[in-house]
C-alpha cells in the first residue's frame, strides 16, 4: 500500500534560499530532470527546463535532477540550515 507523502515528510519552514536554479543557456531539453523528479517539479518552458515556482514546498532535496543533468544546466545546493525537508521513520 502506498503511504501518502505527507505522512513521511515534514517541512521546516523558513527562508530556504533559492537552492535549485535552472541554467537555461546550458539546457538542451533532454528531459532527464523531468523524468527523474519524484514529485514532478520540472517542465519544459519554451524549449528549456524550468522548475515550478513553488518547488520549495514539495522538493525532497534528493538531488536527482542535478545528478541526471549532463549539461551543467541545473544549479543545486541545499536549503539554508534549519529549513527544508525532514523524513520521518516508521
Ligand atoms: S536534464 Fe539538464 S539539459 Fe536535460 S532538460 Fe533538464 S536541465 Fe535541461
Ligand atoms: S531535488 Fe529531487 S525532488 Fe527536488 S526538484 Fe530535484 S529531483 Fe525533484
């Protein structure tokens, strides 16, 4: 049985900073980021990858988009300390 995402993750609110940024000039629209993102935050916008405006609410900080991009078209760090996702055990 699938467990709802909200039962597993918890977000610590606060100024997370812009921890993911598309670098449009490097994007070749291969769509790997779109394919790998487990919460569907990426989309093509005028032939280049873009991330949803509210990505901070849902991003799991897995880094899969960044790791899958072979064209250095995604700038990924992590949210500022004390903010972001917490995964519950159980
Ligand atoms: S993986 Fe990189 S090059 Fe491919 S669509 Fe996403 S951002 Fe663009
Ligand atoms: S870090 Fe993970 S969840 Fe966040 S946008 Fe990238 S692939 Fe999606």
